[in-house]
C-alpha cells in the first residue's frame, strides 16, 4: 500500500503549499483564478497531448472500460435525480455536482496507485481515456450551453467540444496514439514542460481556495456533500465490482483494478471546471476535500478484501 500513501502524500503536500502561500499572502484569490485558467487553457491540454499520445487506445475497448462506465453511470444517475428533485439545482450546477460524484482522480492519483499498488500503470488507461474523451467533453459541452445566453443549436452543441482546449488536446493525443506518430523533439519537449504545470496548478489553486474561501462544509449542504461522498466511494466501486465479477467475469487482476480505480476520490480538475464556469465551486471543492480524505481508508479496505 506504499503507492497509496505516496500518492496521497504528494497531493496533500502541494495543496498544503497552496494554503501556505495564501496564508503568507504570496498568492491571493486573483492568483487562484490565474492558476486555474492557466491549467484549463494551457497546461492541461498540453498534458493531454503527451499522456494520451503515449497510451494504448485499444485498452478503451476492454472489459475494464465497461465496468468503469457502468459505475460512472450509476453514480451519475442517482446524483442527477437527487439534485433535481431534492436540491432543485439548475443544469450547470447539476453537471458540476455529477462530475463531483462520478469523475475519479485517474491522473495524478490513479497513475501512481495503478503502478505501485496494482503493479501495472496501464490499468488506469481505460478509465483515464473514457473520462478524457467521453465524460469530460460531454460535460463541458453541456456547461457551455447552460452558461451561454445564445439559443440552443445542434450545430453549436456538436462544435463546442472541438473549441474546448482540453478536448482538442485529448483528440490530438488520440490521433498520435492511433497513427503511432511521434512528435519531433522541438514540439514534444515544450509540450511536456508546459503540461507539467497542469497538476501542480490545480492543486495550488485548490489549496488557496481552502485557505481563503469558506471552510469546508460552509456554504454547501452537508447532506449533499455526504451523498456525493457515498456515491463516489461506495456506490461507484460496488457497481464496478458487481459488473466486473458477475456480468463480465473479469480475472482477479481486472476485478481489483476496476474496483480500486472506481473508489478514487473526485478529481481536482472538477474544481478547475467549476471555477472556469463560475458554477457550484463550493460543491466541487468540498466534494474533493471529503472524498480525498475518506478514500484513504476505503482504498485500504478494498485492496485488502478484493485483492
């Protein structure tokens, strides 16, 4: 379980650094916005080009993907029903809340866990690519529509994902992976250098928000955050396990992989998206905080029982 501890320790250290910089007044709320925008528009797209470009796109067609997709669907549907009927959220807030309940931290936490706990970093590829190429583009297209003053147009709806920098970066990465092409060093090296800022920028911005914004639990419904945590850390991994074992009949390695990865906490980039669109920022922030803290014992239990 050393990989689990290392992954969480790394994330916690960078978040704490962001909070410290805010406490020392090195960075303020304006700095948080700049870091979030830098990650969204520049660093994350560059990271997607390099990471997806090296991935095996064929892994997306594996049984691991089907189990992961079923788990995401279960958590998403249950949250949407509660968000609309209980809390009466509008479309944009519902999208951010749904992402908080279903979008796992497959990048900066899933990768080390797959490598050090599961023994194979490639096991995270199906989840990572599904989120980057399906879940995230669809969610961002809906957010674009929900926060725009223009009337709905099918043409614009189909075109919006292609104007989103994260989607464009992901699609370029897929193109490189499918064709087997490699970028020249003069292009690849700057992209990797810039892409390296993506995760630290997200985590620093999150740490600043924790220090300068309302304390976790303030400004949001405790019941809603509790529901998101249950959906993310209980419903999602249980659904992945049931589908993987009883429907798909995955081997032990695949069964452990999809269950552990489904129990990862909410990804930090959901807070970046919430900040970018100015919707449900506190829900995203608190969901990330609570699921990150609670996922530690959950991951230990899953690894011990299922493994």
